[in-house]
C-alpha cells in the first residue's frame, strides 16, 4: 500500500512542486491557489494513480494537504 509520503509525492508531482516544498498543513485553496477545477483535476489524477474513487461528500470539506492525504489513505483501505 502506498505510504503518506508516496501520496504527498503524487500531489507534488501533479502540482509541479518538489515534495520537500509541499507543506502538509498548506491550505489547498488559499496557499496552493487551487480552484474547483484544479482541485477536481488533482483528485482525478490521484484516483487514476491509486485506483480509487472519491464520493462527492468526501471532498467537499478538504482544506489542507494533510486532509487530502488522509482521504486517499482512507480510500485505499476500502
């Protein structure tokens, strides 16, 4: 199973950032300036990469990179 670091690397890769530069406490909308379309693209990329799917109610409360990592980890367990 992918680790939290693997998920962080996948997020950083999608955002064209170095994983070391991506703070787990960074706010998705404010710090990373992800709008709804960019966030949807990121979620789509992660769902393909890790072969998982997200329910709409799971993604509406995502605020931080750490929330996104937890969401992916939770879906990997299902």
